[in-house]
């Protein structure tokens, strides 16, 4: 399981490095190349998001006692992803302003005002995104806690079931021992009765022999 996660980590590292390099190149490219580069970066950002989703699924499959380290790494990767998206948005805003100025001939002051407005909206979107991310993280942690509780309950249930099975085995063994002891006691009583009967027969035989002897004299 951890080997799959590490494989996704390597792919994510290579992909984010490429995205960072391309984002830094966007402002310096000619318009036609910029358009193609923006589309390429958008595609790679989607691939990076898919990798994060796969990594998140892998983390959920890791046992709770080993999950903490991977969860911390996931938070770091998500923060890195958020920074890439922010840098890309700023790069796109700069690109859009430049194209619009070339097409419409807007003056520099108007462009600066529009850019400030767009940046303000971008910051608001980023704050909303961070709040959503925090809510998602809380939900994930709550789910993990719930899974751990369910696993603990499952272990407790297995222990109770094993204890019940041992009690049943003990009851069965006690029943067998009771039957054995009852049989032994019955045989002891029978043996004693036989001894008493034999003793009575011996006494009667002796008395009879004495009686015959006395009569003979």
C-alpha cells in the first residue's frame, strides 16, 4: 500500500515541477504560445488533482496506527497544489490583461484598476477555497476517527465472542466432568453394596457351619 502511495508521490513531484516551470514562463511568451501554454497548464493541474485524489484514497486504506505520517504529507501536497493554482490564476490574469489591452487599446490606469479588482476577487476565492479545504480536512479526520472507533468496536466484539466460546467450552467440560464423577460415585456405591452382601453371605456361611458342627457333637 505505501509503495503505491510513494509512486503517486513521485509522479506528483515531477508534475508539479513541470507546472511551476511553465507558470513562470507564461508572462514572457508571445500571445499564441501563451494561449497554448495556459491550456497545457490547465490540463496538468487536472492531472495533479487526480493524483492527489488517488493518494488520498491510498491514505484511507493505510492502518490507523501508520496513517498519521501520510496524512501530514497529504496536507503539505494540498497546500502546494493550492499555491500552484494561485500562481496560475495570477499568471492568467496578467495574460488576460495584456491581451485585452492589445485588442481594446485600454490605457494603463484602467488596466491597473481592473487587475486590482480581479486580484481582489481572486483573493476572495482563495479564502473561500481555504475554508472549504479546512472543512474537507475536518470531515476526513472525522471519518478517520469514526473508522477507528468502528475498528475498536469490532475488536471488542471479537473478544466478547471468544470469551463466550470459552465459557461454552468450560460449561461443556464441566458437564462431562460431572457425568464422569456421577458414574464413579455410582460404581463406588455399587462396590460397597456388593462388599456388604458378600460380608453377610460369609457371616451366614460361618454361622451355618458352626451350627452344623455343634449339632454333630
